[in-house]
């Protein structure tokens, strides 16, 4: 029986890998092919691995400006998330026995079940009224959008940290503020890594929020540039796919090397 189960698991893993790597294979090969090669075997490797498609895509889409915008929004979002969400979660986790904080916890968690289209129009109106329809406003909105999930995993992790550490520090004269920043915040490094990576993936790949918030094309992030590129060069698959590959490559590399922290951190935060 064990052998049959192992065989089924292996088959499912192979099938899942094919579903992931086949589109990636097509993206890479098409990005390096010439338009003439597209008329032949689509699955064949390029005859010559030329980077001319990438150079053309960079020039036509002002790729590096969009890259800079995405990096700016992602970095600001991650920094603010780590500093604020961990603090909110700490206040909730250490006061969960009080009704107000318990209500606050479930209030934040309930936001995970609200579809974005429901709140899309109010967000657009408010950001326009407050002059936040720019990259700074987008970064702040990303912080708010990730609050529910991050509080959920942070609170789960904080419950596993012994209270005796904080009590000993308080006896030695430390304030609550000092206890958090000097003791609790460093202990949460594994969860910080998980939250930072997941937040970076969200901020980097998000399309809907920048689409409805940003009106100035000079502030477009990479997903918006890819969308505009697709509309303008929808029939030139070589240029389109080379642009897509450049946009997703940084996050693919980060995820490959950081996936163990993502999975491990989510499990620790949700089960403890």
C-alpha cells in the first residue's frame, strides 16, 4: 500500500511540475526566437539565442523606469508592513483575553473574505480626493491590503513566544515599547522573512490596484507596462514574451531561493 501511495504522489508531482514548467519553457523559447521561427515548430528551441527582442522591448516600453517604480513601491511596502503589522499583531496577541482586542482580531481577519471589486470604487474616490493617486499612495494602500493576512500569521507566531521573556524584561525595568523592539521583534525574524517575501510578491505582481489608482503613465509599475505593451504589440509575441520574462524573472528567482521560509513561516503562524 505504501508503494502505491508513493507512486501516486510522484505522479502528481510530475504532473504538477509539467503544468508549471511547460508555460515557463514556452515563455523563454518564444522570447529568444525571431518572428520567422514562430512559423515553424513552436516547441523547438531557438536556432540562435539572440537578445535583440529584449533590447527592443526595453526601448519600446521604457522598461527601466517601470522597473524603478515597481522596486520603489515594493521596498516601501515591505518596510512599512514589517514595522507596523508586527506591532499591531503584538498588541492583539498579548491582549487576546480582552473582548475589544479579540473583536479587533476577527475584524481584521474578516477583511480577507471581502473581494477587491466591492471596495474598488470607494478606494479610487478616496485616493483621488486625498491626492494619493501616486506611487506613495499605492504603497500605503498595499500596506492596508496586506494587513489582514499578516496579522493572522503574526498573531499565530506570537502565541508560541513564552510570556516569561517579557515578564523578565519588565522586572528589569524595560518598558513595553522596549520589550517589543529589543526582544520580540528580533525573535520574529523567521516570520518577518515570510511576511516580507509574500508582501514583496504581492506588491510586485499586483495589477488591479495600480490600474485603478495610477493615472500618470510615467508612474506605471511593471504589470501595467506589460498590459499596455500587450495592447500595443499583441501580435508580436516575441517582444511581448521577452518583456513578460524580464518582468517576472526577479520574483521567480526570489521565490525559488525563499520558498522554504514562505511555507515554513505560514505553517508556524497558522498552526501554533
